[in-house]
C-alpha cells in the first residue's frame, strides 16, 4: 500500500504529517547511496506502526 503524505521542512528535520485526529508528525530519515547519489526516504519501525494504525482508522 502506498500513500502520499504532506512533507514539512521549515527549520528542522523533514517530517510527515500523520492522518490522525491530533496534529502529530513523523520524522523522515534519508539514506544516501554515496556511489550513485540515489536517496531513499525512510521512517523508523515505530513510526511506521503509527502510520499503519492511522491508515487503518481512516479506512473505517
């Protein structure tokens, strides 16, 4: 399952705005391949669980 989320990066780390009742955010980390310059954005396992819970609740 894929989902587009709004990104926020004003003066701190890049964050995702969660689809939840409260205004919560998830920090996004970047993994960079130093050979090719490819960038992969990832969230922690804990934050991924929170995003999955938000998605399940929004489908109800």
